[in-house]
C-alpha cells in the first residue's frame, strides 16, 4: 500500500496527555492518526501504473450535530508486491540538534506555563540522549553502498562527518563520537540544513539514488532564519532540487506546528520519538519505506454540478480545497496485510449544493520514475445516511471526526492560556523565540468534556460495527480527558 507524507503518528499528542499537558493542536494531524491504523481500500484496479487509487463513497450522520455528511475516500493502493520492493541507494546526511534545549527532559517542557526555563535533574532522560541513541540505531540500517554524512548544529553548523561510503567507514567509531556529543547554545536550524544540503550538492551518483536529510530536533529554532515562510521556502527549494527531508521529533515540547508545515513539503515525512527503543523498533519495520517516496503531485478534482468539497482529511498538503481541486505532495510505501494498507486513505467531505447529478473524480500523479498518469472515474454519492461502501471509509470518517474534536479542544485551551498569561509575559519580554513552546496544563472545559462523552459513545458503536479493537486506545484517551480537571483561571501574582 501507500500512505501520504507528513506525520506518521500522533505520539506527541498522546505523550502530552499522559504527562499532564494540553497538546498543541497540530500534534493530532489526520494523516498521523490514519497511520496508526490500517484501511480496507476496495476492489483492486486494473492498471499498469505503480499507484492504483481506489474510490469509495459514504453518507453518515454526525454524532454531535445530527447532520448527514457525504464523503469520498481515495484508497492509496499500489500494484507493487512486497517481495518486489527495493529501496533506492541512499546519500543520507543526519543533522543532529545539539542546542541547549536538547539537554532538557524528554517528558517535560523546556519552558513552564509561566515562560520560565526548567532545570533538568542530573539523572533525567534528555532529548539529546534519545536523539543520539536514535541516530546510532538509524545507522544500523544503512547498506555498504549507501553514503552517510553527519552535521551537528546549535548557533552554527559543524560538519562532523563528510559524506562517505558506509562500507569504507568505521561505523563503530562514528557511533562512539555521536554518543559523546553535548548540548549548548542557541538553535540555528537553517544553518544546519544548509550545511547538509552543501554535502549533497551536485548531481546524484546515479538516477535512482535518494538524497535525504534526516533531522533529529525539537523544532525550536531561535537563531538565524526563524520565519516560518522563510524556512518553508528553504526546504521546498531543496526538495525541488531532489533533496528530501525526514524530521525526527524529540521531546513532548517539540513544535508540532512547524514540524507539520515542513513535513508537508514534497518528499518529506515526520516521526516523533517516544523513546530510542521505540524508534529502533519502527526503523526495523519501516526504514526502507521511510526513505523511499514513490508518488508525487497527486491531484484530485471533482467534475460535475451540484457538489463542492468542504474538507480534506489525511494529507498535510491538502489544505483548504480550492476550486474543488485537492493536492497531495507525496506518497510513501506502507505495510499492507490482509488487504488493508496502513494509513492508506485520503478522505474528502463533499457537500451537495444543488440537485446533484453525474459526478466524476479526475486523478493525476507522477511516479518516481518520472512517468505521468491520469484517470477519470464516475462516482455516486449515496442519499441515505449510514451507507458505507466498506469499513475502510467508515473507519476514516470516525477518526476524522475524532481528530476534529481534539483539535477544537486544544485550540480553545491554548487560546485561553495565551489570553490569560498575565504579568509574567510582560516581565519576560523576548525571553522565548516564536517557535519555543511553553507548557499548558491538561484541562478540559466542561463543554468539551460533554462532547467527548458523546464522542466516546459514538466511537464505541463504530468499534462494534467495524470490528477494529485497536480503536480502544482512542476510547481510553477520551476517558482520560473526561476525567481531567476543568479549566480554572490562571492566577496573576505580584
């Protein structure tokens, strides 16, 4: 199967809740949540292309509003068999953040809710420790013909290892050097990236080599280029030149908003590290997929009268639909078992604006070998509520609604916290950069707690209907939120 680029989990969101913090709204992306589950994609298409999209329709009553909503799903399937898949040779530059914030606790915020920097216990597990262990684990998955370079950065970048063949490198010595690094200084993310791009400059060794930068960072730049649009342009220009990026997020205070924006760029993806051991487990299962984008520039357009697209779920680059045109920058390979693809869906909500009629979906995309493909299929949206083409689209609808409610709650709590930050912000002007996040305690306003209780009942019904017990983890999370303390005004003290 295939899955959209961007986030590959919502672990940052879950870890924040577990540790008593209100997560950032961007920490629960649709594509990250979808990647936690496998989806039935539908009947196999008859095609010679690598990408074989499949389409399904549904009509469903929203459990909180009672309104009937209509959806189309695009099943992200592939004609490539698992035994035929081979990842490309790699020119890989690992970029390790060694700024001061990386020496803070992995399970705490660098800044508390008052904007004050926390002290780190001597025996605490730090973000840098997890990052160096994860980087060492990553190097174990390289082939002798791959090339590896290493860049360290804080307020400036330092090339710790030039790009060289893995087979000709003493990798044990490299791993010892990585484990010995220490943290300090500010965070110039752009300088670290530019140093990596310089190592990868020039034409690739051969046509199919994958040039990739792997960033291990908490995504909190406060030095050099920090403007989000400037950083996005920097990474996007490199992607246009064939240099792609994987972001490995460190610490529960990772800037999820910036990570989401940058991982939506062509060829990019994002993993959050809960622990080095967990990252190593995922690498064993997914490393070859993680570095092998297969499909680019997937565009989907509705043709026909009486309908318009109102929302898209499952791609960081989908954004707000414009002129009924949807866009997905990149598709990566994903595991497929028993006819179900992990994360293998993009969900489109469609609103009827007229009497309805014939409706077609036009898809076009470019595959890794440079070949262009397009197809047009007729689709029929059902009139009756609770009509689903298959369980895959039903599961995607339930998860999309769940993610919407979580984002609505976190957005409101963070907005209230920003408005009620009191005197402390005035006392600490300019103490934090725009990408450095302070903690917000886990609170759930009464109106959201009631919606979560209703949502739990709906998800329980969907679990019974779909038969996917893995969704129980979402019921458990909602139970935690329903039991959280109600929001209280923040005190202002002298």
